C-alpha cells in the first residue's frame, strides 16, 4: 500500500492487522484485496478529519513530504494521494495520517476527487510506464520503489485514471478481450504455463515489443517478444483504456 491509502480493518492479530484494500479489486474478496500489514503502520482517522479541497496526487517518481514546520519528513512514492487543503506558494498543504504536511507543487497534480482523474489513452499509459525503465522488479511491489508485473500494470493504469484488478489472473478475466492480431499499444499481454495457469503480464508496446517488469533480479524493460519464452507463452490480451482526443 501507499502512504495514506484507505483500508478496511478486519482484526488485529498480535503485531499484525488483517486488512482489505478497497481500491485494489480482487477475486479473493469482493470488497478488495486482502492481506496483512504491521499493526503499527495503520491508524484510524475520523472521516470528517480526512476531507480536503480535493486531492493531491504525486506525479513524480518520489516526493519529499514536509512536516507542519516545512521540514523534510520522509519520501513518498509516485501516486501517493492525500487530501489537499490549499496551495501555499510552491507547496501544497495536505492532510496526512500524522497531521498536516506539505508537498512540492511541482511534484503533484490536484483533482476535485479521485473519480474525476482524466482517463488517458494506451499511449499515455505507456508513457507513464516508460518513466520506470531500469527500476528493479520487486515481488508484490506497488510503489515506485519497485513493482511486480501485475503491480506495474495496475499502477500505470491508475496513473491514467483507471482502476483495474490487482493480480494478473484477475486482470486477464476483465476488461475488453482483444485478439492477438488486433493489438494496440497499451493493451495488456498475458502469459501462461502449459497447464493454462497465467503467471505474467506486460504491456504491448507496438512493433512486436513488450514493456514489462520481468522477475526477481531483473529490471523493467522493453523487449522484442519474438524469439523469447514469452512468444511461446503468450495466451491472451485485454484492453482497459479508452480512446481519447490526444
């Protein structure tokens, strides 16, 4: 999860909290993605205290969050979203789980709400992903400190206003089915073992290429699919993006 992301708390089990993440759709739970986080990393905040004049979404790879005294607090990831209070010169005042803070205006985009973030094209999704070329793969990663294959697919869609399932198997079962001979840049490509079990997802980049976060020990890359194991394992494609007037 990202700093400030809202959850449903199921229960506390010792030092761990069982949670649901509503913004990450999953077949594992109709309410969202289930899992565990350290109990010390969550905080209950009254809904009325989590209201701003819209939201500030981090659009830089990372941004330094400042405290109320405008002193550096810690770095936050791309797509971190916090309620915005006001623009104060070169800073945006935001609400955080630990009180008020500030983000550099240059690092964020402001929107009235998450629901009205403009939807981008397939090309826009790819442009978001290109910024992370050479970033090391991280299993389970959902931040700009490291993505896994489906986390990369999920997050680059999120950057362009789309909410898609968190895991590759779920991503392959939703969206618009696309014939492999009718691919467009930005479509998701899915790869399966011989038994049909999907194990990987990447973006069709055009000209027979793929943009993806491969596996542990490798970095996000653009590759030619032909002549690789991916050519043999490619099984289907899905499209979640919409045509725009770009």
